[in-house]
């Protein structure tokens, strides 16, 4: 099964859930959820699943549980794309989020 890593910077307690855009190779996301008790992590998974058009079970938080900078692993076939492509790739030895970006 294909696995892809997606780096995300989460800004909690925003007025609404939205994608702010790409900052280099990191997707910036604003969420209404507070960063308490994993609420923002759960909200981020739900938001990403909705934006990508995939099931929540295909997204796993692999690092950054208590940080704003997070890495999510997405399994399965490629979902729909987000935003515009970055100029650089993440130095992680797996396919990285390029397939989630519009060209």
C-alpha cells in the first residue's frame, strides 16, 4: 500500500477551519480547535480527510503530537490535491506531499 508523508503547521484557536497555503514544503492549516487534550490533532485529521476527500482512517499522525509542526502519514491511492506545488521537497525517504498539490 502506498504511503505518503504530509508536513503540516497547525494554528489552533482560529476563527474558522481553513488552509492558509504552503510555506515551502509545509501546509499551513488554521483550526478552531484548542491545542488541549489532542483536540487540535483530531480536528486536523478530520479537516485534512475532508479536504482530501478520503476517510479519516487513512490519515495517521506520526510526529508532532504536542507541537504545531506535525507530520501525517496518508495511506492508499492519491486523493485530490491541495494548493500549489512547492519549490522544494521534504528530506524524508518516502514520497512526500507533491501528489496532494495542484500543478
